[in-house]
């Protein structure tokens, strides 16, 4: 297996024509493994130094991308904890064992001399990396620990919206129908952002709603994260994977959902609500119900609320999946 270590952000240009093709077929194929997301996160939020181990088959075809940042001697997946819901080695499942083994061999042979350990977050429960990394650590005498980091509630979608509603608790089913009727009666309309819209202005409107939602979100939205929202939205819109939705009343936006439509699944990245003025219309419930209905009509099979165990996710029938944190250090 051929290898190359690339130091710094030039990796995103170097692999511009290959990255997303590999990511689409990777064992963890999510919007967060896309080149555009990885580049935006690093450019605006990345700490430390960026090191990427690129692995190729003997014929030169791209096999794996291990994109890390190094901070205080510890390697982390590029993407971090706060903003990114799923992370992993970018490789197809059959290639993952030898790719990870090559990464460890290179690290132990001094490819990145200052590394002392790996601190890997947001690895999905079904990723082969979980068992591969434990086995490699044991074989190489490295200290290994893992914990469930957080839950990611997911809704399995049926073929039509009525069947979906019948999956829910009777009370919740009634509440969704009632709140949608009330919103319709109040003239609330759904807007789907398209390529004909001014994407920068639409993202600004969304971020304004996000800041209105809670004091925690207002504090969380710093300039770096704001820039990531803008850069990723532009790239995802061009790629056809952005789903930016708003509820409007009399041309005033009252709620927004910033989703990805990727790999047969809707990924609910963040939301914004004007609760103070429009809380009586239950805009969060109505917009989420609209998004689920859109997903079903588009033939999507899953609606992923991403990280967090907020109670409202379970009202919509979500079931927990988990992401895991793995820590490996030299003995």
C-alpha cells in the first residue's frame, strides 16, 4: 500500500477530484466526511496542525484518507467534537483493517514524530473502526479505552406520511395534525431554499433564527461557526445535498431547519425558532413534521436528528443510535 503524509490545508486541493468519490463509498458516509465540510471546518475552526495520511492501492487508486489535527501531542479527527456529529477514517469497509494497520505502522515508525496518542470522537456504533482499533491497540501494546459519547436519535421512515403518523403515540399523532392545521389556518407557509435564492442571505436569516432559539445557541454561534455554516451551505447547495427549510408567515421567517439530504437520509444539522413572537404556532413541531413529510415523499429511508437526547426527538418516533469516543495512548 502506497502512502503519503500531507501537512496542512493543501490536502483539500490535492485530493479535490478524488476525495468525495471515496467518501461516498466509505464505511461512514455522511455529510461530515465530504471534502467541503472537512475543509470549511479546518479553515475556520481547526486548532493545532493538520496532518493527513493518504493511502493508495498499488495501482494508484485512492484507498483511505486519515485526516487528523495534532494538538499537544494528540491526534484528533479533523472536524472536532462541538460542530461535527459523525467522524471516522475515510475508507471502504473491506479496506479499513489494512488501512488502519498501515496508519498505526506509519505512526509507530515516526511518520509524525510528536504523536503520543489518538483521541477519536463521534465514531458511529456500526463503524468497523471500533473493533479494528481495539484489536490493533492490543496487538501493539497500546492503552485503549472507549465510551459511549452521545446518542443520535434516528427515525426509520415508511413509504407514506400517514403510515409514519400511525407509528407514533396516539397523543403525539393528534398534536402534530392539530398544530399543522393551526399553522395552515394562520397562513404559515413552507419555503425550500433553491439555487435561485441568495444563499448567503438565506443562511444569515437562518442564523438569526438560530440565535433566537436559546441563550446557549446564541453563545455557541461564534464567527468561526458562522463562517462554516455559510461555506458548507454554498458547497452543499452546489452539490445538491443542502436542505434549508423555513416556515414563513406573511413573508416573515419564523423557523428554520438546516439539513443535509445525503446518502438516502436527511441529517438535521441545526434549527432556529422565533419563539418569542411565534411560539403559539408551535413552529418547531410544524417544521419538523413538514421536513419528515418531505423526506418520505422523496423516498428517503431515515431521518437523523444527529447528536443529543432532546425530548422532542422522541416525540417524532426517533430511536437511539450511539457514537463512541476512543482514546489510544502509548503505554
